[in-house]
């Protein structure tokens, strides 16, 4: 997982070492329309309640599930 721009740049340099099937499985698990809708609701509720966005959600690494 990437938490900074530098980590994203480093990860991009190693993209060829990733298993495309594992990446797809991770995306299919964590970014369904149901998951994304729930995340929008969570963000809107936090904005309404606190005036700021909540922290990002934690997902398992690709292939972990």
C-alpha cells in the first residue's frame, strides 16, 4: 500500500512485478458499487458531523483475501 507520493512513485517502478489477477481480485473485493457507496456515506456523515473528512479505510493487500 502507498501512503505518500514517494511510495506511489516507487510502486509504479515495480508495477511489472505485480500479479494482474491478484490486483483485479483486490479491486473486485474492495471497490464494488456497494463498497464505494458505503464509503461515500461514511465520508458525508463525517463531513456533516465534524466538518472534516475521515481517514482512509484499511484494505488487505492484493491477494490477501
